[in-house]
């Protein structure tokens, strides 16, 4: 996969002005289904270090997208996003089409995009990793919560997702996160990367020093 040109995305699809985590939490007040923060903001929360973000990734289960559209009501428009295509979700067609794994949200056509909703597959309510469907986790093992109760995707899982892109910001996210991971999280990430991309440069970067 080539490097994503974010300026070109803005040129084609419009600008972004992402919600803050607090604004997302307010928006999801009363939402009865699982949701959590993923991507760079999840690593901000884990590390206590922040960086600039072009968007905010909010994860839900794919099956709950129609309910999310109803929850947002008339105040926001939801668009299926994937494969370079955007298509509005409507009352007649509220579910994501097969080609889309994301839902972009904004107030109206002249407004900036506010959130990238990631639609996650599940198996009997357990989360399925799209990069490797053999990885299935109960939701309580997928996330951790801050003192406000906001759920964030575990950092090693977030890094495993980001590893595919190999962008400069993903390398920086690894650098700021790796030394804070516990041994079990480090081992999980290395095992997962080895299975998905055995020649990935992060494997050399995170190799444990030879104690011999």
C-alpha cells in the first residue's frame, strides 16, 4: 500500500476538523452499544504524550452502524467510506456496503468532517482483527479505560493495526509507546507482526538485546 497523501484527501473529499475525545464522549452519552477510541488518540491517552492529528478514530461494531446513524439523528450526516468512495447512509440504506469499513461524520456538506468511525467485525460479540481474523478478543480485553471511563484500544493492538502503513507518524507512535508497554504487550505485538509481515522493519527495531 502506498503512502497516503493527506493533502490530496482534503482536496478530493474536504477538510477535517476532528472532535476532541471529550466531544466524542459527550456525543456517545446514552449510546447503549460498545464504542472506543482507536488510532493516534488512543496512544496519546496511553503515553500521556500528544501529537497533531488529522482525524479522530472512533471504533464501533459494524452491526451497530445503523443504530449509530439513528443516534446521531438529524444533526449529522454519515457517509460510508472505502476504496476511494464516499456514499451517504440513508434511512433506506443505513448499513455500510461491503466495500466500506469506515463511516465519516459531519454536520452538512459545507462542514468539515468530524470523526472517522471504524466499523469492526465481531464474532458473537467478540472483536475480530481485520488484519488477521484468527485474532478474536472479548471487548473487555481489547480496551482499557481512563479515570473518566472512556474506553481506548490497547496500545499494542493499535500499533499492530498501524504497522501496515509504515508512515512517519506510525514510526513515531511506535517510538513513543514501545518503552511503556509491559512484556506481555511487547511479546503480543512482535508475535503478531512476525505472522503478518515477517520482514517488517519494526521487528528489528524492537528486538530484545542479546543477553548472552
